[in-house]
C-alpha cells in the first residue's frame, strides 16, 4: 500500500510540472518595515484592535485627535453633530448579555458606539444588528439619553463592506482607508512624540498592508485562479495525500531505527516511541527513548522553518538531536568531549541535512535509507559519551 501511494507521489509531481509553469509571475509588493510587519502582526485582528483602542482612548493617548477623526467620519451623516470627548471610556472585548463580545466599545456622555473590527474574518449571524439590540437592552435603563451606534470597520475591498452598504443603508461602515486618511490629517500640535509616532505607524500599516492590497488577489492571479480552480483543488487534494505518504515514510524510518538502537533483545520490549506533529506550520518527528524523556533529549527529523500549508512537500529534512532541558545542556557543556560533532550543546543540534530526492521511487527510498543509516551510525558512535555524562540514562 505504501509503495503504491509512493508511486502516486512521483507521478503526480511530474503531471503538474507543465501546469505550474503557466502560473502568473506575480510581482511581490515591497511592504515597508512598519511596526506591524516587524512584529508579524499584520493579519492579527486582536492585536490591531488593541492598537486602535490605544489611539482612540484619549486618557491613554493623551489627546482626543484620533477619536475625533474617527467620529468625524460618520456622526454628521447620522444626524449627530458632535460629542464631548472630555469623558470617554474605551473597552476591548465588551461582553454582551448573550456572551458575544464587541471588539471595541466607546462611551461618551451622550454616545455608546460598538465597533466590530473585521480585517480578514467575516461578520456572521447579523452581528451588527444583534450588537445594537443587546447594547440597547443593557443600557436603556440607566442610559436612556445616550445614542447607540454600531460600526463595521473593515478594508474597502472586504466583501462585508460591499454587502453591508448594499443591503443595510442604516448600518455605519468605516473603511480602514478612510480612517487612515483621517488620522494622517491630524496635526502633531501638542501630541507627545512617542504617541504621534504610534499614530503614524498605524497609518503606515494601513497604507502598506491594507490599502496596497496585501490581501487582495492580483488581477492576473484572480483570472488564473478562476480559470484553473478545478486543477488547483486537485493539486491541494493530491498534495495532502503526498504529504501523508511522506509523513508515513518518516515515521516508519524512525520506528525502524528505534527498533535497532533501543529495543531490548533480552526482553523483546520496545523502549521507545515516536511523536509527530504535522500541521500547516509545523512538520517534525521525534524519537524518544523511555528514559531520555526525563532529560528532555530526543532525536528529531524535521523541516526547519518550512510551512507545508497542508499540502506542500519539503525539499530538505534535518536530522537533529534535541536537548530541551537547560540543566541537561549545562551538564553536557561542562564536559566538552560529550559530542565531538558539536562545540556547544544547544536546544537543537543538527547531525546532518538531507535533500529529498523525488526524481524516482528508488531515489526517494534511498534518501530515507541514508537518513536511517546516518542516525543508526551516529547513535552507535555517541551513545557511550552520552552515558558517561549522564550515567542514569540508558542508551
């Protein structure tokens, strides 16, 4: 069965070479190094909401310029000329009666504004109207005079923006592009330089990541995607199957080595187990001896920083010995001769790197035979040194 599926792996790769050669050459946008990019939070809605809540809270930001800029985008259009921003409360994840949470809630003396921030996810179950009803019920007893509003904040290209404006003219929609333009016009005046810098970084984030269409499909790619949707779906499906074949092959390799180096011939007992993690962003397999776990030592076959996206095969595999416990590493590093291959023991210690040869079934199998041989021989050469440093460990 494994052999048949491995043959499928080879055939499928060759079948798509011609197809993939026609994929449009999309020019990568040069996105500047904003704070959001540096800390890899461009697509994290909660982080962006936290950022925005700081800017809109005049008590924290020490200026009401950003709050007034936001309100200026929709108050007048909704027959509400202005509000006193001297007293303002900005809450994150405000809990409603039905346990749903509003991303941002802004309260002034005469306004209660619920803001739903949707950069990438979508609104569902009539969220805005539901938020309005629940806010009205929660505040009608003590806040009968305060006007309640709900706002959708999203990029202009968001389907939610398009649909909301078409279907519900009463709903307030503010796009990120509109907000960035309003923020960009705020003069520095008496704003602290640090806070003004944070404001400008938010504008840069919108300009560089949202307005420039970082999440939009390039027109050429959109046409290609539409034309070849069936083929792309098939690629993903086959890719998932091929990744499973590869995963099974790696797991079998580690089990084969484990049987050779860890199984007690006298008692016919397996003194090891294999742990694996195969997700879209993690791809590694670990071989544990039962007594090694106390010291958090194991062998590992992994693909480094590679992200499979759930269907993409890695080109390279790393064979490692991991020492995750700090005290164990200190013990090993106090004896410089423990492993001659490593000058200093770290968490991840690479034994060897292997390029996976997908060119034929024979070459594919040979790659894993090489990995198995390398691990077996490395363990055989180094187990005594490990035992000398940690006498209680069994190898």
